[in-house]
C-alpha cells in the first residue's frame, strides 16, 4: 500500500490538538418517525430555526441546541410525532472521534515512522491529494490528476481520471462522474470515494469490467469546508465564502444552475449562494462536466447520511420524475441488493422529493436536467453505529467496502 511521510501525521496532530473547536455540549439528536405528509410539513417549519440542524434530508435525525429542547419536545408531543432521543450529548461523540484520531496518529508515528495509507482513520485534504499524486506517478497508464479550480481560501480542487487509455477520457467509453464532500461534515462520503479510487487503481486487475468505463472523480468537492469541519466546527456543512460580516458559506448542493432558487437568509445551512454557480467549487465541478459532455453516462453525488439511493428530480412536489425513472429504480434496487449481499444496511430507493423534501439547485437535478447525463443518483450513505455524520473511524473500512458494491453495481449497469 501507499505510504506517507510521518510529517503529515505530526502536522495534523498539532493542528487537531490546538485548534479552537466549536462546542456542541448538551446538544441532543432526536430520531423522528413521521406518520404522514402533514407531520413532515409541520416538522419542516423548524428547518430555518437557529439552533436546529436537520442531520439528514428526510428529517429523521434532528440536532437541537439546549435552549430549544423543551420547546421542540413539546411540539413533538402536541403533534403526536413519534421520536426517540438517540444522542444525549453531541459533543461527547465528537470528543470520542477526536481522541481516536489523535491516538491513531500518535501510534502510527511512533511505531513505523511513516503514516500508512489505510481506512482506519479520516484523512486530511493534504493526505488525500498526496495519495492521488502518488497514484498518478506510479500508475501513469491508468491515472491522471489535475487541479480543476481553487477555493476562496486558495486550496486546490483536484480531480482524478481513471482510464485504461493512459488516464485520459477515451472519447469512446461511457464516463462515470462522481463528486463527494460538497457538504463539509460528510467525511465518510469522501473516504468511501477515496476507497473506490484505491480499489480501481491498486487492484485494477480485479475490476476489468469496471474499467471498461472511464471514471472522473472529485473526491473533495469542498476542501475549505472539509478542513474547517476537521479543525474548527465538526458540523459545518457549507463552503467558506464570506457572504456577510456575520455569516459565511453557501450550500454547494443548492448552487447548481437548474431550478435554482434565491434566498436572503445568508446564515442558513442551505443558503444557495448569491446566484446559480456563484461558488468556485460549483464552477469547477460544472466545468469538468462540460469538458466531457459527449460521453457522460452516470452521475453520482456521494453524501451522508441516511441509507438512501435517490434519483431526480427533487425540485418540485408533487415530484417530477426523470423520463427513465423505471431504469433508475431498477439500477437502485440492484445496488441495494448488492449492499445487502455483503451484510450492509438496507438502502431505500426512490425519488428524492418523494422520500425527502424538495430542494432547488441540487447537483443531481443539474446533471440530468442540464448536464447531459443519462443516469444520476444521490447516494446518502449509512451513518453507522452513531447514526450521524461522525461515523466512528473503526466502522469506516466496513462502510467504504460496502459502498464500493454500490459503485460496482451501477458501473455494471452502464
């Protein structure tokens, strides 16, 4: 396996230990079980309330700050909405995650002098990028890495192309396009995508069928946000563009130029940006799509969490399905079965607006409505044992390998 200089582990160790972290002490997470569309709509009124964070789009897991908990519980009781307290103190889970990572990096540095590439911890953007560069150097006939944009804070946005034609999109094979991590706190989505890259490249002899397609992958779609989530605010979702004096960040998955909708609430976690494609990260992803427009076949947006395989369109209710919805459902069901076959969770397959709620300017809607893809999905990966974004690192390898079966199944359908 690839290996990195221990300096990376030392630098990350110091940064994680010294950075001032936003505290989520006594924040609670409730598991919600709505029984009707009316209950779902009532619950939706809480989305824009400060101190309320819908951890998954369906509203099945909601984090509530201490000052609002009594009022929120009363709301649930009055409206007879079934609920369960599943995390009594969010900060405790974050602290456990932080302790694990610090201990992991100390152990790696002390025992080997080098930090070995594995999937027992969450990598930094710098670690991911060095790994991609090493792959490109070692496998030039299969891998090409390039910088396709830069963020507001000056970080590179990198893509990796995996193709048997010297790492170049051949022009004759269908293209599978994947992005991950556009929502900063969704670390497991990033690492599951890195695992896919690892398998396709380092074990390419096992996946000849998958390599009959060309792969274009953006593993860290929001580098600024990801690093901010790692060092300062574990639950940060948006990018880091300074929108106002008080509020930073746009939700990149509301910033695509298809059924985009304006908002004046710059502090909202779902603020869509000042205009469609206003954000540098969105521009980089869209530019890459346009480059390969003639061969685009399958688009996958990798997110966490929720155990869902969702197809467009999600901007309207009653929902407007894509014209080939039956094919999408069949592909999703086969992927669901593939995950179950290896002991994974039972994913729900369906339209995003039907299963969740409407959302404008989403990347999967753009991919099929404007981008020229034949198929497109949003994958909401499992939350694992903690049922949240902070997937325990000890569960990462299992989740990444199970997610790989989704990628393999869908690639086989293309």
